[in-house]
């Protein structure tokens, strides 16, 4: 019996097996390569997200948390003045601190520094840790610094609202035009709403009115609180909250709007806003 045909068959089978092994090897190699590529991309996005989170956290940290040491005595902050109002100044380099400048400026007032690069020297208030008392302020003109403010007296913080005093403001809920007892007699209160400015015609003349607009869970306006006045401290914080659409208003309640007008306009009562915040 000749073994040649059998050998030939065996050789063919061996070639087919080697080819299958080769194809399977290529498939496994491609599969492993794909898994490694996907894993690397996943690792990249995780690392990118971690870096972004750390960066975001750093932006909201106080100078001490960022590694910027605030020591007893003289301190200095340098950066762009983002917010100015009355005697209050906000510079991002001094995150967590509200800078207070009490005194005369060489020209204009604190509002002239908005958007300019400034250098503030001073110290933290011994009574209020969140207040930084400016002793001198310089503004950058070209490559030089020009002094525009020198402290001339102790600051008078008549409109400053200490965080511990916010507990005295009661939270108003479910206000209704027909239920004045929801706000009358409360004195100091707070509510979550949206700041709205509008122009109305009164006595043939136009005037600007500012409201706290209140909404229900479905987004329907349920009432308006007329703001007669903002303190400088409240306006300062409104500017700091410029990226937010709604926030908390702390105010002193004044007189109610008469019942007939309430039903017609949804205007509930008048108020003086003393502070605004995210909580």
C-alpha cells in the first residue's frame, strides 16, 4: 500500500492547521491591541477628569488651601479687580476674602478699578476673619505701579452681615397673594428667587423697578417681592453671583402691597435686601 496519498493528505491538513493558527493569532493580536487602545483612552479621560476636578477645586479654595500663606500682620495680593461696590473689592488672588478700602482715592472711587490689575497691601480684620483691610492699593499702568489709595481711618462696616447673624432670617415658603400672614410680622426673612428688573409706567412717567421673582416647581411665577433698596454689601455679592440665575435673598420686610393690587400684579410686599448668597 502506497503511503504517498496519506502523506499528501497529512501535509494539506498541516497547512490548513497552520493557516488557522496564523489567522487565530492575528485575530487574538488585533483583539488585544483593540483592548489596550480602549484602555489607554479610558485612562486618558480619567486622568483628564481628575486634573480638571483638581483645577476646579483649586479655583474655589481659600488662599490658605491653595498654598498662599496668609500670615499675621502685613499681606499682599496682586491680580485683576473683578468686582467693586462701595468700599468692597474682590480680587481672585484673595479668594475667600472680601477686601475693604476705607478712605479717599487719588481720583474717583473704588469702581474705577474694576477690570484693572491691582496690588493690595493690608491685613485681615482681627474681628472678622473673612474681611481683608486694605492699607494701600496700587494700579498697574504699563510696567509701573501707581498708588491710588491709602487707608485714612478704621472701616465702618455698617452693612456687613456676619454669617452667624444669618440664622435670624426666617425662610419664607409657599407665599400666596391671599395669605399676607406668610410674611407679615416676620421682620427678617430669606427666600430663593430670581432678580428681575423691569420698567413700568406710573403717573405718566416711566420708572425702573426691581423684583425678587418667585416660582413654583413647574417654573410658573407665583409672586414678586418689590426691592426698594440694596445695601452695598448685598450689591457686591450680587455682582459676585453674576454667573447664577437664582440664589438666596436676605432682606428686611417692609410694608405689604394692598390686597387688590396683589391679586392683579402678584406683587406681595416691599423689602430691603441686605445680603445675597448660594445658601
